[in-house]
C-alpha cells in the first residue's frame, strides 16, 4: 500500500496536476484583488460586496500566495520533487558509472541506432582510433580490437542539479520573506542616521521582519545635488559618508548597500531652515522642515504656534500677473508662503533664500535651503541563495541540453583482408544531429568518407 502511495506521489501525472493547480491559483491571484497589494481597493470592494469578499476570504483567495490551499500545493510539489530525486539517484549513478561490461560488439549493441563501417587507412589500427577519440574528450574503455567510448558522461548529473536548485530557490525565498524589512526614511543634507527604528516614516508602516534585525547602517548625508537639463530631471547625486569615513554616491537606480540592505533613492524635497522672530528680534522657534513641494503642490508646516502653507517655485517668474516657474532648474528658487492662526489669515508673501515674511508683528526668515531625500530601504538575507538557485537551474538546463551524453561502441574487423572499423552510436537527445556528428567524426579520423 505504501509503495503504491509513493509511486502515485512521485508520478509524472501528479507533477503535471500540481503545476496546473498552482498555475490556476496564481491566475486567480491576478484576477482577485489581494489584500497586501491593493489594500485600499480591497476595503472598498469589501464594503460594496461583503458576501462575495467573505466567501473569497474563507478560502484564502484574497491572500492567495499564502493561503492554506497554495501552501498545501507547494508542500505536495516539493514532496513530489523529493521523491523523484530520491528515485533517480540510483539511476543517475548507474548511468555515469564505467565498467568493462559496457564493451559490447557493435553488432549486438541494443539501442544504438547509428551503425556504420569505415575502412581504416594503411597503418591505422584500433589504438590510433582510441587516441583520436580521447583527443576529442571521449572517455574510452577497451583496447584496439573492441572499445566503448562516451562523451559528457556526467551529463545525467545535470538532472539532479536542476531539481535540487528548486530547493535552493525555496530556501532563499523563505529566508527572504522572513527576514525582509521594508521602510521609508527621510533625511536632509547634514543629517546623520545610525539605524534608529524610530527614524523610519510612520506612513506607510515599516514592514518588520519576523526573523532578523533592522539595517544597522550608520552614515551622514554630506550633499544632495539634483541634476536637471533642459527642464528635465536627469539624475541626482547624494553623497553619503559612512561610519568608517568612506564616501558613497547614491543616484537613480544606484543604491547604497550595507548589511544586506539597500538604500534606494525614491524622492526629492526641499528642507529650508525657517526662523520665527518676534517684534524685538528675539528668536521664538527655528527648524529645518522637510517640505514635499517639488511637484508644484503646496505643503503645510507649523512653527511657533502659527500654521504656514508653502508653495515652491524652482525658477520663479511672474507671468501675466501669476506666479509660475520657467523650468524645473533651480535658477531662482522662491517660496510663496501664507500664514494663519485659529483659521484667520495673517499674511502672505514671497520668501527667497535669506529673505523674510512680515506678518502681525512677527518675522519668518529663511536662512538656508538644502534638500532632503526619501530612501526606500529594503533588507533581505536570502537573495544570494535565491540567485544561486536560479544560477544552478540555468547551469543544469544548459548542461543537460547542450552537453548531452554520446556513446559509441567500436570494433576492428577484417573485411576482405583489409581492416575496417565497425561503429554503433547513440545519444540522449537530437538523434539525427548526433548521427551526423558521428559520421563526420569518423570520416575525419579514418580519412575515408562513406556514402550518406
């Protein structure tokens, strides 16, 4: 009974069924909104169709990639894979082993579809033929009268490598999922980050790994220089100085990597230093403020009990009496700021760098205007194992299909008083291509073309 169960679990039919069902589940995942991917849309959908969503939730179809059904299918898939590998190991060992028993007369070689007879030139015998085969990377057993030759003998091992690569991919994927940290971090020029968890943005909520730690990076943002050419942003240069005194440059698609973590440039903003003074000139409050204003939308901030709304113009110009910007280049950067308290507007005006806004006996001064950047921070420890798995899978496929096994049985006979070479050959794949290869090989060795 147990043998029958193992046979069914390791059968090709069961493998096809599992792959088909997994493909179906992933197709459903593309059609049914998933909570983790589109949480906002999911909540709206749940409100509009509560019964349908409840039914889909019951079977885990709104969390398809981690649902019990999908996890069960994956468990059966890897069980099937394990059984297949276990059953194939003895067969692979047998197919790569060498033994004198492999030396068989070409006339009696079962399963060798290629059969030809080549006349040997004067002075050439079986030993010379064997030497030529060895020069062409064949392993040869036997002597000058009868021999067995094989090329790419270890090719069946590629089958095991390919299937074992799935376990590395699984291991790498699991480690990546359970050690993955994702967060967003806003840092202005001159700020230092020492890996403090509280420095990450609260929205969106950082993804804390169930296993492992947060990035232990420590660096200071030395400079932020955006690059804009002909009104088109072309890049950014963010210079970081780590705790060891080494400089690192971050650009678009060029992250800073440390401790299995990547700090990827995501967003650029302006971080002006505002100082609020009273009528006597005494400072009431001052702060660097990270304002998200580079896409033309206003941003709000509070200082000294007042509420301010700031609109930024990188290249300010007054166009037909309206505030505008000539380009995205920072040629004439100016803020337009309005201020209010308790819902009452107290004043508004333009504030350039080192300029000020007067309102209700107070003065708001902008003393500096550096930039800030938002980093997308992701940390995963299993990526190297995952990439190794994909690399081994690629190696296995290439090895198995391009460097396939070829076998030859050979013997020297006397034909009409002249020595001749009898050859029987076979290959794992590309039968016709291999037969042409055998024919060309022995025509070159013997120097005697035969009728094709």
